[in-house]
């Protein structure tokens, strides 16, 4: 989707290690944005992206063979892309996976993701495709799509790249000014608290594991409520999930032989008051920013 960062580059580096030729696609796909979502304001940094790829290609000694940046007419040759429901056009749906977690509040998102990925795979016919773990639901859906439609490609999932304070790298982070950026780590911290309950505390039930995450988010919310409007950051927790790693269905307890996916989403709300010298993000911190993250709870080795 462009707006490249170190997480994207890590995918390309691994692809260069495992393949003779590397294709990089850059396309802001309109059908994975809802009618009232941020398609128009989504960061588009083509010149910067190409500079980053050129520098990386030098590091990789010319292993990036192609940057595929199609037009929307190329990707949607018959009808213009439609993000309405049920919509007009040719779409691919992967249910019930696409209706869970992110799909509950973004009903067309994974329809758009699956559709555009199928188009890209058909155009490029890759032996392997590389996705980041941060978008865990996307990786599960793409794996299901490849299996169900008998596509001759291997899906490789690469661990989430993080900032030093734990914030998952994302193209949308540019919307976060310094104040919201600092508080934005709360989702990672909440998931880490739940992970520790599993790995160190020996907790296995949903209630015991997620309680740690919910408690931390409530504590940070209370802290922010005590601050003035020129200091506080408002946020809303969309969901905290403990789910099966293949079906993404919520589980009541973790099967130690299978593990689970801890995930969540929060909405960083617009700032109520802005100080004159405050460092603001793209859009002046006037729009809500949705952050997602996840941690994989690995099976317990015996």
C-alpha cells in the first residue's frame, strides 16, 4: 500500500534471501476502504518509497527485479472499484474469517484484501508471497485463500517490526503526533501483559489472560482522564481477542498444543486541545487513528 517503512523492507530482505527474483507491488487498493474511511487521506509517498527501494536494491545487489505499481484501471478493468455493500463488481470473499475481529467494524475490508491479492497473484504468479505478522487476520485469510483456491504459491509470514518502545510499525503511524504517539503504545503493553500471564503466570483461561490487558487499558484511561485537555489523549478499545490461530474464533481456554492469537484494536481519538508548539502528525491530529497489533502465544513444548 506504499508509505514504506522498515517493516516492509524486512519482507523484501527475506524475499531476496529465499528467491532469485523479487517483485514489489505498491498499490493503494480502494476496495479495502469503507465508504467513510480514510482512502483520500491515506499517506501516498511515492518518491520516498522509490528512494527507499533504490537504496535497498543497492544493499541487496540488484535483487529487486520489478516494482509493480498498477493503475486502478489495470486492477479493475471492467467496472470501477466499489466499496458499498453488496457492491457491484467481481469480488472474492473468505468467510467466516473475514467477518471476525477487524471485519466486524470494517465489513468490506477483507473482501477488498482478498480480491486485490488474488488479482496480484494471478498477474505475477509468485512462488512465494511475503506478509507481515502485524496484520495477523490478513495472513490467516491469505493462507485460507491460497489453500481453498489451489494457488501454487507459498505464504511466508514475517514477524512484526517495532519501534524501540514496542509500537508496531505502520503506515498510519504518520497520523500520530508526539502526544498520541506516546500513548499509542498502550495496545502493545496490554497485549504483553496478557502474554506474560500465559507464558510466566501459567494462565490458560480467556478470563485470566485478557483480564491483564483490560486492567492495563483501564488504568491508562484513568490516568489520561486526570489530565487537562491540552495534555490528555483519548482512546477507545475496539476489541481485545484471544483466538484460535487457524480459525480466529474466540477460545475460552488456550490449548497448549495449539497456542493462540492475542490481538486487539484501539482508536486514538482526535486531540481536544493543542498547544502552540506541539508536534502534530499528518492531518494535525484532528482525525481518529485506528491501531492494531497482535502477539502469538506459542504452543507449550513438553
